[in-house]
C-alpha cells in the first residue's frame, strides 16, 4: 500500500508579541498566576485589520509548498482546519485556493478545534493512500485574538490563546518504511458544552455554565438571533471548565498514543519525539509523565505562542524540524485533545 509522507512543513506567527505582563493592562492577572497554571509566558496576536486566519495560513502554506519542491499549481487538494474562519461561510479553504492562484481543486474545511489538524491529516492520508491525490495541502490556522474576552471575567480563557498558522504538504512516500504509519481519531460528545462557544448558533436552548438558559422557539422569524442576554452572559465568547478538560485530556492523550504504538507493534521507547497539541504545559507534562518519556523526547513551545488550537501541532512540528530535532528515520508521534470532546494521534516515520 502507498504511504503518505510529509514533504514540506511551514509556519507563521504574527510579529506582535504580548507577554503576560502586557495582559495586566486589560484584566486582573499576573505573570506568576498565568505561568503556574498554563506554562505560558507570551503569545502572538495578529494585526486586527491586516492579518486574518487565511492570510496567516497562506504565509505558512507558501513555506511548506516551497520546501516540498513544488508550486501552488501542483496542489490538487486543500484541507483547512480552524475554529476561527474569516467568514461564517464560505470556509477558508477556497480563500487559500483563490489567493494562491491554484487550479480549481477541491477544498475541505475541518471543524474539530484542537484536534482539527490531526483529523485533517488523517483525511489527507487516506486520499494519498487511495491514489486520488498526490499533493495535498493541510493547514491549521487560528486568529483567536479577535474573539476573546479581554476582561477579568474572561481571563481564565483569554490568557491561554494565541494566533498563528502551520501547514504541511502530503505526498506519496517513495520509501516503503517512510511516512504516516497510522492515524487514530476519537470523539465523545457527552460533555460537549464543557468547552464551547455557544453563540452564534442555531440550537433552540442556549447554554451557560452547562445549563440551558432560554428557549427561543417563539422568536419571530427575521428577528436578530443574538440577544442582549446572550451577550451579557458572555455566550459570544469561549466557555471552558478547565478542570474537567484537564482530567479528560491527561487520560485520553496517553491512551491514543498507546493505541497508535500498539497498532504498529511499537513501544514508547521507540518514540524519538512526541509533539502534543499545545493546550496547556501542565497537560503536556502530565502526558509525558504517564508515558515515561524523558524531556528530550517531548517538544513544547506553548511558552512562546500560547494555545493556537488547530495550528499548534503544525507550528510545533515545523519548529522542531527547523531546530534539527526531527531527522530522517525518526519516529514522530503527534497527539491532541480538544473541544467536543475529540482526541487523536498520528504516528509518522520521518
């Protein structure tokens, strides 16, 4: 069977750096409080009127395509993962196709939040294996800064997230032993509202603190969907029960890593580098402890960029490769956990 390989990697983060101390201008917080809970020291924010999720994606994609030794016109499919698209619709995939002047190729948009990139990678892997496409552009890009509550009310979430983009180009592998060995995807919607942005949405019951708070069945057609009550209850901002997310993530991420290793008759000692989704440094450290991996086998950069959701794994993958931490023949494991809940892993022989 044909395997797919990552032929090129690219990343882009905005130039504007915001430290923990910078956030004290907007909310009651401090550097020690943020670092103790998240490990984050700084993050990047896109220029509000100049940079979008798509423009950042194009920067990362341009680098990945060049490193793969091809041109934008060689791309025959696009998969774009984000929770912060430029528009409610259409998706960002077609905007990349347009701006990069690609052929009239298919564009698929993925909505799996923190697990979005690995879901996208898995879909691309199947297309390559099936022989349908030969150069697939997979992107994870986020502009969180436009939609965060920069007040003391929203500090538990807003201090965590940053902006950025990462991209890879998948191609058929020329060596049988090279490429993506397997991908593993999971979901459990039982606690979907634990980490969610409730509005805008079309659900009749709108949520706050895990409870339905209003029924709008009697709202007249054509009436504005967002109400003052929804805004007052901060339903237009992300909501998260951090402790519940933490407890679930530190169980499911090691499980899905072991699932990948077992599927390929490998063990944790075979891993050369684990790149977890950069949700929270404390989560990554707990996953590392459970898997009994030494520091040199785990890559974290959340300290510099915060949580960039769908972009975090490709950004970390690119940076690890640029730093020489990924070499040909290495066994690389990627894993994620996020809203939904969804979680995933991918095992790659570089």
